[in-house]
C-alpha cells in the first residue's frame, strides 16, 4: 500500500552520507513529507549539507550518534518512518577497530530499534549490504547481526504499530568507499591498482538505491529482507572503462575481502520468492510476521544462490562508461569525494 507522505515525519540516520543526501533530495522533491530529520554525528557535514542547498524549511538537523540510546529516543519523538543508513562501512577500518564497528553497526542498530518501539514509529527500514551474506570480514558480520536484530524485532512490537524490514544491495557506484573515485584519481598517474583480475561485484547507482528503498517502504509488511536484481561487473572491465590506456598493478586481495559477492545464500533462497525486479527473503515462521509473499512471487529453484560471478546480467564497458559519466563530471568539478 503506497504511503501518503504528505503528513509523515521521516528520520534518516547517517543523513549526511552519500545515500542519506540523495534519499533526502528525492524525498523532498517528489514525496513532499511534512518533515525530514537529518540525524548524524558530524556537525561539519551537516553545515556543508545545509550550505550546499539542503536548507529546505522541512529539514531538521540533529547532531547525535546512534550509539547514544537517549539521544536516539529523543530524536525519534513524533517520527513516523525511519530509514537507518548510519554505519561504519570501511572494511579495513572495521578490521583494525573491531569494537568501534560493533558499537555503531550492531549496538547502534539496537538503539534505533528500541527508540522506534518506545516512540511507536510506524516503519523502520534498515540498509544492509551484500557483505552480510556468508561474511568474510567484520563489517559483513556486523551487518548480518544488524539484519537479524532488525528482522526479529518485529516480535517485540506487540500492540505497537512498529514494523521492521531490511534492504540488501551491492556496491553503490561513486559512494564513499567506492573504487570509482580511486580509479579516477589514479588515472592521472597512468597506473591503476587492481586487487585481483577475477574479482566481480554487484553494482547499482545511488539513485537506483534510493528508489529501491522508497519502493520497499511502500511494500514492507515487517520482517522482510528485500534484494534488488542487479547487474554485475568485473574489476577489470571497470578499470578499462575508466582508464583504458592505464597500466595495471595487481596488488592482491586484501584481508577480509571476497573474490565475489553474494546477495542471497543457498540457505536463504529456500525462504525467498522472486518478483519481477527483486527477491524477497521472507521472515522465519512466527505469529508476529505476515506470510503473504509466497502468493505474490514464485519460489526459487533448489540450490539457487545469487552471486556476482554467476549473474546472467553483466554490464558491458559501454554501460559502465554511461554509469560513471556523471561521476567523472563531478570529479572534474571537484565535487566527488
């Protein structure tokens, strides 16, 4: 059932990040919500966001950390919808600072859940990652734990209206931590560093991620993990599309890094259904979950798993160039970080 956004108060944790800014931009322009709360811990990023055009009268800037349960509870008062995008997501940083990743990604998510329940928020949609599937690094493990917390928290709603769900997707082209800005910078030297020639990844644009989240907010009933159907690319094709003349240095796979990413494991596939443009991993059986997705989609075949190197949809170099063209323009203008 489509949301009537005009009377809704929306809070975005991690609202000054790449996703948060694009989500808020689209939300204000197309959905006309009553109010949007930008929740983040960095006052400078909030200041820059406001200075760069995000000064709509419907915006409220809240400084706070998802680790702070009391601040979360205060910020969420009167909120109808929460999009939880705050996370520590740099794989090497999480490996070196494991407790910091746990405090933000797991305990922070628990604080979001508790505050939403206490304030009778209607919907909470948490952003996850392909690295949460069969995790090989701490970042992926924390996001898997955050997914489990989010989905199972529907059991605690009781007579409250609060429902929780997750979206899980792959690498966002040009977001913070993306390899695209790295390659654009290295292109100037004529040499690109490649971890492994066989590496593949799922890819989507920032706008595609935002619109997928908006669609899932309309669809969610509580307990689902929504997975979009995405194209894959090899790291070699990406490098050639960005810098076809550059020499390549193969530096080897980094600790905690996967050769290929998965969006749905074989075990999860048994409880998932396929729709035209997405897969929906249904929640475990229980009276606190809605179980109508099996009537809306078709079950997945035995042994199905959704991995980047076995994906039938692979981007061509021309398609990659079309996707990164706007990012190159931002790079030249100095606005891509």
